[in-house]
């Protein structure tokens, strides 16, 4: 087994933090280990991200070594990821509430789960 750091800047630099609480949280891995979904406050994991200090949701692809930032913010934790990496369930806390959202990577859409 090989250990790889997934929270690497888009330009292969060290991930940048916005505050002392920065880091990676709420990790879920697909059954074959190709896809890793996680939340992070690091702001240079993908090009064009902002240093707003919010927990953003990412999917890392082991085959390409690339991170993809999913839309939205105010994430709390990743709950699960499908075997093929297409669906990601996460907790989000917009406006002080707690919701579960399902992201579909094929359509780019989110659904709020009841």
C-alpha cells in the first residue's frame, strides 16, 4: 500500500491554510480507493478558489492526481461516496441549519436529502 497526500495545491505546492483551524476533515473513500471525497479550508487545492475560510467539498482522483472542488460551501463533513465516485453525500450547514446534500458528478446538480 502506498500513502499519498491528496491535499496538495493545484500547482503541486503545499496546501495553504486561512486560519489555525485549517486542514482536511470528513474523508470518504470509494471501495476501490480511486476516489476520495473530503472537506477542507485549504484555499489553493484548485485554481481560482478563494481564501474565505469556509469548508469546501473536494473529490480527489487517484488516477489523475487532481482535486475537483464541488459547488457550494458551508460543508461540515463528507458522509459517503459511491463506488464510481459519481455521487457524494455531505452534511452542510447553511444559515445555521443542518442538511444532507447529494452531489451528482454527471449532472453537476445537488439534491437536498430529507
